[in-house]
């Protein structure tokens, strides 16, 4: 079968809820992927940061094969020998006290919503069913009904109402707006350290530190969604480290399995997580031995291969290269670690045209919010790889 045959199958039999580039991939290794016709590409999306460790990392593969041959699923009705070790290792790496494992990022967000509401009623004393959670405009936390209900992207929420109440929306990066929005019924502030889907929007310096202070002063739980920014992507294990703070609850996922398996987790301090009691929340697959074993190795790879530090160094180098591009249609080039973006003026006609040209040149990336290209390669990328990529990127974007 050729590329067109696969595309026709998808278009005929699949839901049309995505608009991917017309490349059909069937192999990956490190930063590279190959299509069904044998063409090689540098992956500059990393499955939205799910393959920080690189495609098909051999050590994670070994663990997955060994664990899959031994034990895959018990449900949480019984204990398994991988769960406690996963808790211990992720708590050590992230300075957390408690962990609640789930599968997808959206499940982790839903878990947090339930947990902070319960905390608000049991600990803070918020009247029944009056809990409020503050979120930011242009957020992206997932696709469930509750989550899209507090999105400001009409494309995500249009036609899906009615929505779950209990959320206030404020501008991202505005600490004064956060302070003004807090009421006696506010239980949490849910925010991305950097807004990924919005186009790698970085808040003003000191924003997270000020938010931490405001939340502490008002007895509000600070929740950081680090599903994209966490696990090395920004040049720190968690993006909160750039401002020297600790959230009360932190969400991680995507790279938690190195791309091998859906694994997410809510990392917490003891006070908030301890409100959950047996029977109040769970998941058949959450915390299964295969997921835990894979996540343990994925975390070990990040640590032992110094991928967090490499993201910081290579991110600086990549950003410097992008900033050398001369194109009057480029509005801004920004980033932190290996989470980078090139935003074009709307008059340029959209970013997808550049993504399609980059595909032809052997670089795979994807537009976001119409006018921005994200560059987020696996954290195993080297200077030589970036030099190769920049030749291609400059040739396309400097037009």
C-alpha cells in the first residue's frame, strides 16, 4: 500500500476529528521517523512531548517486553510489585509526597477536579456544591465534557454543551486577575506553566511565584498541569523549578511512559490527596504493573541519560538558530528548553503552509492556533541534529 491508500482508508472509515499532515509513518528511532515509502524525517513534535526519550527507546522496550511476559493487569483490587516502586521513584524525582496513577492526561485533570472539590468541602469548609476552580483563558487541559466546558476555544466546545459549572476563567499570566477572582468558595487554581496548545505562551517572569504566594495566602490549592511541560521538556524536570516553587498538585503524563503506553499521574502533597478514601475514585488500568514498570524505566532514562540537562542546552542552541531567521512575516520566536515556537503574522496566511513545506524537506512539525509552529523534538537531539534541521528550517521559513 502507498501513502494515498492509507489516507483514503482513514478518510473513508475514520471520524474526521483530526487534520494531520499527509504523511503515513511506520517506523521510529530516536529523533527520526520513516514513512511507508521509506522517507526519513526529523520529528519536531515528539507526539506532543510524549516521546521525550526518543522513539522506541531500547531500554524502555526491554522493560515493556519483560513485564508484558510476566504480568500486565491485576486491577487495583489486588496489589502488584511495581506500583509501590513507581511511587517511590517518581516521588524522589519530583519531590512529591503522594501519587495517584491514571492513564491519560485528561483523566489526571478530571481526578484533580474531583480531589480539590472534596478537599474544599472537607478541609476548607466550602458549602456543599459551591466549590469554584479558577482556570486561564486559552488553556488546554483535555477533551472531556467538563474540561472543554472551561475552554475558551470555541472549536473545542462548540456544540458540546451543557457544561459542568464551577469554573472561573481569567487571563493567563495576570496575577492581579487571579487575586481578584478568588472568593471564599475558591478551592483551586489550575494552570499550565507554559501554555503549549495555545502556541508555547510563556507567562511573565515571576508569575508562578506570585501565584504560589496568592494561593498560599488564600488557602487555595495550586495545581500545575505539567502534562506537556513536565519530565524535562523545558530544561527542568518540572517547569515549576524555573521559579523555585512547588505546586500542591502536579499533573504529569505523556513522556511518563516514553511513548510506549498511556500513563499519567497526579502528584500531591499529603493534605490534599488524603481526602480520597476507598471507593471514591479509581481506574481499572490506572497503576497497572505494565504501566508502572514502563514508567519506572522511562523516568530512569530521563535521569541517567541526562536528558533534562540536554533539553536545556539544546533548547538554548535551537532557539538561537531560529532567531537568526530573517522573515518579516515572523511575529515572534520564543521558547524554553526544547519547547519552542515560531509565530507568524496573520497576514502570512497561516502556519500550515510552512509545515507542509518542512515535511517535504524532511522535518515534521505541526501548526497550532493557525499561525504558530511548535518545534519540540525528542530530548535526545544533538547539536549536529539541530544544525541539520536549521539548514532545512531556515530554507523554508526565510522566504
